[in-house]
């Protein structure tokens, strides 16, 4: 891919203030896209966008609120004239043991990780259909959604499995418009989120990875750019594994 592969295209990246989301926004911009960076942490996403320059537009958005999502999507289209790429990356990952998960915590994780993606897809749908063969939805799932996870909470694993199902369902429905819908399932990735894990949990996750290291955010971002590009126009409904050999199908 070159720096011009996504020139003129408009992307929304949720959970973009840090970690994988910030790396995705940076990579999309490097390939020529305009990127609306969404995050519930308005101050942090403004700082992240400022560091990426004029092609980044920060928006404080809570993806669990339908009205806020629809308003933000309309704001992106009004500002840039369209929407081509939606990257559903926003997520939270409590480590609470199964027996201790409260009903509100379960609902919060599913709301952010799965309902949020559903709301963003629904709000973006008319504009992605207008984009036709350049329309892309890329959902950031997790290896935990494929194999149940090692240290993460079961609510996180369930929400990420749901994203894979959402990807396949939407791929069928949007194919007639030329819009592709794909999923990326990273393994444990070196971010602020995993840095905050208890050391024993991090070491246990690390020890299970055949390649002997954690994923880097820019490795996930590179895969997003590929799936967003014309080179991936015939890929839809797929889940791309980036897990260092942890899960082999």
C-alpha cells in the first residue's frame, strides 16, 4: 500500500483516544484518509487528534447512546461530505471473575463492546451504501471471542464473539451494495489497557503465544488499512486473526 491508497476517503474510528484505536487513526491518515476520531474521553481524544494534524477530527461520543451516535455521524458527513470507512474499535475489558460479575457490569460491557458497534453500523448504513464499493465496516473483535479468553472476563469474551456474528450478518446484507464488512481478532496487544493488568495475568497470556510476544497496535492498524483499501474489495464476512499463533483454525 502507498500513502495515497485511501486518499479522499472519510473514516470514523471509535475508541480512538489511545491504544489500538489511536494507531488505526494514525495509519488511516498516513494512507490519505480523513479520520473522525471518536472517544467517550473528550479531552484525551482531542489531544490524540491534535498530534495527528489537520486530517484528524476529534469527537467526544458515547457509542452506547443512539442519539449521540446518529448526531455524530451526521456531523462527520456534514463536515467531510460523506463516509466510507467505519472502524468499530471502542471497548472495555474488566477482569472480574465470572462469579462476581454484576448484572450492571455485564450490561455495561455488552453495551460498549457490542451494542455500540450495532448503533454505529446502523447510523452509518445509509452513507456507507452511498459509498458503494468503497464502503467498509471493520469490527475489532478479539481472540477471546473465538476461544473464550484466558484472563479476560466472560462478558468481554461474549461481546467480542457477538462482534464476529454481527460481522457475518451484515456482510450478507450489505454485499448487494458493494460494501464489505470484516472483522479483526487481535491477540493480547501491548496497550495501556493490558499494561494495567495484574502482572501474573499478563505473563500467563504472554506465555501462551507461540511467537513469544504481544501484538503491537500498529500491526492491527496495518490490517485495518488493508481491509479498507481497494485491494481487499473481494473480502467480506471474514475474520482476520492477528494473534501470534495463539489460536489456529
